[in-house]
């Protein structure tokens, strides 16, 4: 056992300390705390540990409301007030920017609903128990509610036994009408008590091993004044309030003369927001169902100035024959691949609106783009309250 002082937190919300001059990452602790730790992993360049005892407690630490906090690992900052959790996220981001010698102003946008905001959760069922896997393990932490999940989803968790499953992965999505879309993956036979489920809940659809067995394999979500069809395997943001704020900010940077390419466009959400102001939008997405949803969503929202392309972004972007002056990027956590980055630099649009869920890959890409673009601010959107994840928006202008 080692006694260490936590210096700060890393971008994964882990405490940073040093053991025998080697950096050690320790979950569930706060800056300036003195803790006794046990090493859990030894690597060539770093160590990992877990807290055995807190010797000196941070004055900011509070009693966490979630009974699963110390086991689950899904939330990093439930041991802080909401305001302190925002401040610590901002500090983590500032540290990353300083480390990479980027002078950028940060503005944080708070979540009006810091609890019960998630409209989607993925749960494991093992031996008829439901819960989440403990971080970096296959050990199930059984739960009967999740503080950050939508209230209707939590009500469903208590009735999940009606699915009659002993081992499965179940994803539950909830829309603005409190309708549930339930996606089940299992090796077991279907024995869901659909009659009781539909008596208890508004069910938009049930999908069992990629086959729709009740109603539809999609539902409709509403954000601001826009309506979206979302297929069961299509991406959609998990926080309705912060998504609405994201839409509002995006609109501020689009003008009536813009020709926009929306990369990684999903079901066309950002494309449609942009199309309400821009002259023309090109929507690029690899997922077939998402493209089909995007076409339907443009019709639902009476938008006729979007052209949809299905395929890899770095290939489909070459299909745009018109001069693009604005690019919207909302990539996966891995950020931009080299081919896509090269395609963007070949086009050199006047403006890039970069939305990211991973500060490390955003900063990596900004370091490449700064040769050609200026940027002076990043908006931090608290899409994932109490977790270490941070959504951000950065607008870049061609030099």
C-alpha cells in the first residue's frame, strides 16, 4: 500500500499522483486529497491504482447521492456539487490546452437538468440481474435505478423483468413523448411479456436481435421546433436540453449565403438546423439507416435544400461539385482521420464548425488546422453531467 497526494485530475477524471517517480492514475479521488492506494496495474510508463483509504479529504467532496458510485464507474464527479463538477471539467480542459500551448478562451454551458437527463442507456442482464459493467471489467454492478437516466427509463428498469431475460444487452431510448424504444441483443429466445409492457409503458417499438417484433424500429424525437425520425441503430444526442442549446449556437454561425458540408451527419440533425438558414447543405453519412432517416427528417421539417450522400466522408466529400464555404464536423471520439483532414485542407472552407466529444482528439486536430485557421474560443457543453465526458464546439475561420 502506498500513501500519495492527488495533484490534479486527468481528462478521464482520474486522480494523478506519483509513486516512485512514476505517474499513477487513480479513480474516485479529488485534487489535494491524501489517499492510501493499492496498485492495480503496472505498465512500462505509468501505474494504475485504487483508493483503499482517504487520509485527507478534499473540502469539496460531498456524500454522493448514488449508492453505486464507488462500484459502477459510469459517473466520475457525483462526489462534487454540480457547480464544482463543471469547474473541474473546465480545469481539465484548460490543462490540456496549456499542455499543447493553445491560448483559447473557454465558456461552459451548464445543463439545466443535471440529473435524469439521459434519454438512452445500455444495460447488461446477467442471471436475471440488470446493471452496468464495472469500469474496465465484466463484473456486473446490479442497479434498480440510475440517477442520470430519464425518469421513464428508470421506471422501466424496475419492470425489466417483463422481458423474461437471464442474459442480454438491452438498450432503452426515450423520446419527448416518454415513448420507449427497446433494443434487445441476446442468444435467448424471445419471451417478452409484450401485453404487460404495453399496459405499463408507451412503447414506440421493440427490436429483438435486429428484428422488429412490436410496432416500429424507430421513434420520433423533438428538439426546439424540429422533429426527427431516429432508427434504433442511428446516433442521436442523449441530452435533449444541451442538444437544443447546441442547435441554437450552431445557427448563430450559419448565414443565408453559406454552402455547407455536414460531415458525419447521422440522421441529419445538424444539416437540418443549418439548412434553415443556409443556401445549400450537403449531408455526408456512412450509416444507411441514418441517411434514410435524414431524408425523412428533411421532409418532416419542410427542408428542400439538403443533398444526402451515403459513404465514407473522405470519399463522398469529393462528390460535392459546388464550392463549399462552411464545414460542420461532428466526428466519432477518434476525431478526423488523415484522409478526411486532407480533404478538408484541400477544400479550405472559409469556416469550420467543429463539434467534439473528445478534447484530446479535438486539440490534436486543432494543432493541424491552426496553420490555416484562427480560433479564439471553445464552448464546453455539459452534455454528460457528472461524467468526465465533455462536448465542445469550436468555430475556426480561414486566415
